[in-house]
C-alpha cells in the first residue's frame, strides 16, 4: 500500500511540475480555491499523520503555515511518502492496537486506534 501511495503521489507531483505558476495559483471551483491549496492540503495531511504516529511534539500543519514554492511542497510531499513507507516497514506489530494521540489545528486533542 505504501508503494502504491508513492507511485500515485509521484504521478500527481510530475503533473504539478508541468503546470506553470499561473495555473498553480489560478482560481478554481473545488474544495480549495486553487491547485496550490489543494496540493498543500494533501501533502499536509500525509505529513501530519506521520508526525502524529511518530509522536512529534509540535507537528506543523502545512496547510496553515506553508508559504514555500511548488518545488518546496513537492519535495516535502515526496519525503512524506517515503517517510510513510519507512514508518510502516519499521512499526512494531505489537503496537498496532495502541492509540494515536493528535492535536487538532484549532486546538484540542483527540485519539484513535492505529489500525
């Protein structure tokens, strides 16, 4: 599944590298107002869950704080995809049923099962 995730993300990332800056920022009718915000949301979601699973003390919500370039974002996204695969390969099976604790971007804390 992690290999598939990397493959699918790389297809999207390759496409993102083919669009120009105007298309990257162009207004669209969608859940987010442009491609940049959509891509940032997807990369942010992948990265934040890896941070939650790794118990990062102060995870960064890219969708709230990211101001970098398209290339910066796609590098973060690629690294997150590789990090997901690495995490899955090394995660001890005996920990599968442990609760994952996370903080919501607007404040508050919650938890859910890893599986």
